[in-house]
């Protein structure tokens, strides 16, 4: 969820990167020369912003781990003050002529101009209003609940119930119940968009969506086209999975509940947003003679709790040569839901002071999914620690996508049979299950997220650009979801509903395309790392545990933070300067062959008999 990772270019190994490197490595500074006004401005901005960021982070931590009206007020005040400062510096940065500046100062000025995800206008009172509206949305989501069958459901309760429910009437009630939480958010969300767009235009961007897309070190339009290119690489594989899952749901529920053609009913896939279908493996899984390995069951059998899962995740990073986490991490983090107070349970990694006070905020239970989440979140944490010595403006991931993808890449190793044997969760001699069955499990968890991530930000970019009005929020949302995900609601949704905002990242303004990019990067990083470590065999069986070669290259990449263009950072580890989704196809190649055989003769589209997907 949270932004976090960074660094390094191995110039000698990749000579073809010299031109790209020149974009980020300044020439030697002249001797004893006074700093330019632009440099002085940047130094002052970094100092003051670092102070404001630390204060805001501490306030936000208190609020996230103890949600009350007082802590809501406190974080709104801190965020408003930080935002006002950031907007002021961003506006000044836009006015500075950069033509004669050194590359480092130029890059810092560019980063200053897009420091905030939701920039308030500079006019009096706008920063306070935007912070208040944003905080109301965040708190409404964090404290949201609904009643069903005499019980009050939090989001965590609803997610768990939906994952296990197999009665379509029950799944519909839970699915619709959580969406009722988002209905009152429409007015605040529309107001927040209007304010932030006004601020983005003052900074020289067409709208907030264009500002977010500029993070990827290319023009916003070029990045959007890049996403379409990568989705084109992935769409056939997702379509094959969709076709297979739909046929299994049809066999389970019948055509009156799930037709054999067209979209899948969204409440039947076991996830509140249709972004992970792994919890319905009992319906869509492969029946084989080989016993299936249950990671969640193994964790429980060996007495794992939340902290032990996180310590095991730390052990993987340490095996690569990275340092153990500081003691303060273990003393100050929230690993489980505390009794007696409202907290934000969305798993996130925090850097409180940008100097090493790193923390994790979770409400973990012991499951296979949260085993993966533990490794993912520590990816953020190790990224934070790697770039902590960079100047303030470079203390961030090279992009949100690479930041998210780093931990996901590590997690790929930690669910392989070879790695599970190394940590003792899969005993020697015990079957690791059927290869296709294992790949299907992974695909159910990962491929739907790709379609969901594109859906979320296609909708949000349309809202920011004014192509989708508040009156059309829900109609436009379901049009995009059907087109991209091939899902439909259990029954027609009222136009006044606000279903897109039933996901944390929308009321909290976390760009979601970073999760799409994270999926692309994680497999691209994994393919490069397995080659680097000299691991032979299928990509889906590779673990890099214990590879110090990979660890050195990884730490070098992470420690660069945001100090250089994204293509340089990516190429420093992978040797490839462009994001490439073909590694996903490499990973799932055996499964894709199997799915096409299962789907032989089926109409695998969902937009009409000949429309494909």
C-alpha cells in the first residue's frame, strides 16, 4: 500500500546505459563555488519538508493506531500544514528556470512540483479544506461497517465471510453490504477531486491523473499508452483464466446464477473487489491424485503467529546479505488488531523519520495470504532503509510500481516448494502438489489484480480529467469493470451508488496503477534475479534465498531511491530499461497451455459471441 524503495547503477556491467546514466549523474562541481539561488532554495525546501513530513508521519501513526475524533483532528491539521508547505515549494519550483542547472537540482525541482498526490490550491483556506475532506473520507472508510443477519461487519469480517461463503444469497448480501459504506462518500469525493485538480493545474498539469502518470519519468500520455501495451501482452492469459473460472462457477451454481457465457458474477469470486480469486480454489481447483500442500495449515501446525511470520520474512532478506531490522521496528510496530480501540488494519509499511525508524502496521492473522503480505511489506521496509541516506527528495521508490513490486518479487521465492522446504514448512518427502495446480493457485491470486488495477485508475483518470461526472460515477465504473475484468454485480446497481470507493485506495488517494506495474516488475525482477543467481529450471520453481550476488545488486538498486530516472534504476538490476510483461507469460507458460486445452470449444469472450475480451 505505501510508497517506499530505492538505488544503484552498475555502469561497468551495462555499458549501453551510459546515455541514460548521464541524465542522473552530475558533472564534478567547480571548486569553491557559491551555491546558486536554485540550489539554496532546494536545500531549504528539503530541510523544511523533512521536518513537516516527520511531524505528519508521527501524527498519522497515532491516528491510524487509535482512531478517535481527536486523532482525526490532529492528523488533518498536520496534513494541512504539510500540504500548504509542499504546495508553496512546488509553485516556486515551477517558476525557476532550469536550463542552466545541474542534473541533480533539475531533478529535485521536478520532484518538488509533484510532491503531493492531491495538491491543494494555493488560495487561502484551500489546503485546510482539502485536508478535512480527505480525512473525512479516510476515516469513513477505516471505521466503515454494516449490519447483516443481526451482526455488525467490519471490512475484515466481510472479507473473511465472503471468502468462505458459498451460498449466492449470502455472498450477495455481504458484497452489497460493504458497498453501502461508500454510498455517502460521493459528495466529499467530488469536492476533493475538484480541489486537487485546481491545485494540479497551478503546478502545470492538466489534472491530478496526468500528474500521477508523470511519476514514471515519461510524458503522461506515453505512460498511459505503455499501460495499454503491457495489458495487451497480458490480456490473452487473463482471458484464458477467466474462461476457465467461469465454466467452473457455472458447473457449481448453474446458469441461473452464473451463465456459461458473458461476465462473471462479482460476488462469487471470493474477494470483495474481484482482484484475487484464490479463495474459491475449492470450486475451481484441479482434482489430482497428488495431495495438495496447504501453506496456511502448515503455518498453524508449526505454531506461527503474526510476529513469527514477520521474523521469517526478515530472515529471507537477511539471507541475501541485507541487515536485520532495527530493534525499534519490533518494539513500535502494530502486528495484530489491539483490543479496545479503532485502528486502521490495512497493512502498510512506515518510515516515521526517514532516518531508520521503520514500522509495520497490520492486523495479521495466520494465513497463506498474509505470509505473502509479510514478505511484501518488508520489501517496502528494506527499500526505506536502503535509501535513508539519500537527500529528502530522493527518499522514495524509483516509482510506486517498483516500490510495490520489490516485495512481491521476493514473495515469489517464498512460496516455492524449494524455499518452503528450507524454512521447514514443507517437510522433506512430503509432496509439494501438482505443478499445474500450484500455478493455478498463484494465477488466481495475481492475474485478476492486473485487470482490477487497470480498471481502478482508468476510472479515476477519467474522473480527474472530467470525462466521468459525479452523476455517472457508478455507471462508468461498472462499464469499465465489465470491459477490463469481465465482472458484473450480482444484480443491477443503482446509479446513485458509489461502488468504486468501496476500496481503500480510492478514498485514501493511493494511485493504483502502481499495483499493475508492481505485478509486471516483480516477474521481470524475478527473471533477472534467477539468471543472476544461476538458478536453472522453470521460473516458477526458482528461489533466490541465500544469493549474496542478488542481494548486493538489489541493495545497490534500492539505495538510489528516486535520485535517477526510473529506466536507469530498472536497468541497473535487470539490464532492461523498459517494463516488460513477457516475464509473466514465462512464469505461467505451462498453465497457459493447460488452460487453453481446458477451454477448447468454449466461447471465452465476455462482451459478445465474437468480441473476445
